[in-house]
C-alpha cells in the first residue's frame, strides 16, 4: 500500500464522539464537533454527524466550504474570529461565528443584510488565556452595539482557555462566564442560547465540578480524535487513543556511525546539530519528513529512537530491530502531528472500515 499514509479508524472516532456526547449531555452540556485537526475532512465530519453531533466547527472558512460542498448535513460554526478580508465568505458559508471585534461584526451585519440572511454571533469573552475575547469590562458596551445591528443575531457568549496561555478551566473562570451570561440576560432581556465554556481542556473541570452552572456548550476536537483531555494529555476512560495511525516506509537500512564526520555546520532546518558517539548503530531512513508531519509529535509503536528529520527523510536508530527496506513502521500522533498529517497533501488518508 502507498505511504506515507494516515490510517483513520472511523469506528473509533464515532465511539469516542458518542461517549463524550453522552457524558457532557448528562449534565446539560451540548457538544460541537471541531474538524480543524482533520482539515475539515468530509468523511470524518459525517462520522461526527452519525454520532449525533449537530454543529460542526472549524477555524478555516475553506474547510467549512469543503464540508458544505460535500453536502455534510450540519450547522457550521467558524471558530477563529473572522478575518476582515473574509467576511463575505463567512456569512455565505458559516451559520455561526465566534467574534470579538465590533468592526468585524458590523461588516458581517452589512453583508448578511445584502444576502438577506441572519448570521449568528457568539461573543467571545477574555477570561485570562489572552487569545481572543472582549474584556469583561467592555462586554455590555459591545453587546449594546451588536443589538442595534440588523442581519446578525447575538446567540451566545463563549470563552477559550488553555490554548495560548495554558490557563486551566476551573470553578472561578467558569463561574465568571456563568455570571456574565446572567448579567447580560438580565440587563438586555436576552436569553443566550449558547454559553460555550471551552474545549477539550474543560474535561477535568467538568468531571470534578459540583455544578456546571450556566455552561451549556463545549467545542471538542482533540478529545474526540485522540481520546485524551488536554491539560495533562491523560486518556479519558472508555475512549480510544489510537483512532489514527501514521505509516511510513523504510527506504534505507544500514549500520553506520552514530557521529557525523567532517566539519559540522548548519543542518537542513538551520540548526547546528549535536550527536553523542555510541559507536556504529543500526540506522534506518523512512520516507517521511517535515513536509508530511510535525515529526516531534510522533511516537513509534516499536522500540526505536527518532534521531532527526529533514523535509523528506526521517532518520531513526532502530536499536535491536533490523529493518528491511520496504518495511512499514507505525506511529501514534499527538495533536500537532495529527493536524499536520491531515493537512499535508503528501499524506494519503486511508479510512479503515468500521469495527
Ligand atoms: C481549536 C479550538 C477548539 C477545539 O479545541 P480542542 O482542544 O481540539 O478540543 C475549540 N474552540 C476554539 C476557539 C478553537 O480554536
């Protein structure tokens, strides 16, 4: 079979999505399925839909467009707050978008009026992670401005933690979001349909909190695909952590020195590499590299060490195993590796039948 390829166990993804949906639903939280890590792959999107998920979210409008064109039956939410240069595509392809800038919301309103549609807005609130979001002190002012606009409907508020600053979702910030939701509802007599508390990093908070308070929505990517929470990357009980496997092929296998010889300058990435002399070692080259995947996110399923990579080659120390040319090796992927492998046009996407 051709390599490099990523093997995708749809049955495991569906299983994970169903378990997570049931878990979060049991305390009144609905889940949105996030497709950005799988590059908006329509087959995987349909797998999420078959698990009972109704809203799919992606950070790229091009991925949303791809899923719509493939006739994936869902409501689509744009995760990354819209680029001002892209607002016309946003109202055309996304039903809902996360937002934090009134200038952008104004434009969404203008374009939605032109198309004679209503575009739904979830306003993001900054609660400490310092990526997107309106500061809580500016919130009432922003809401007031949004409510004056036609063509857009404020359907909720949300926050995003543990992405940039690594801030943990906890009693305090989730309590703050709930309190903010209530104050907006009171002040503007506006029921908020979505109070969207975060992402896969909210798992620990969710299972330990006495009350989820007003949080009724969560946006999940990584925990569906990789079966883990994302604060410590611990597996979530009952989920598969091996829904994706990356396969690469040996193109050279020889015993060679462990130390390069000659004068050492920069390598392909501009670093000056350092090596330890272990004498001659079993080395193999795999036909996969930086154009295919974030190599640092790979874990081999057999006992070998990854020594390094350039654009098209992965060099490994195969230790006790003598690998033949043509032999396939399997790797587990972390989030960065999954995202890059699914995005790379060089990596074949191979769907495995449902189990
Ligand atoms: C990527 C993203 C998510 C999903 O995060 P996971 O850790 O994959 O669950 C949720 N919300 C926003 C705004 C995102 O950008």
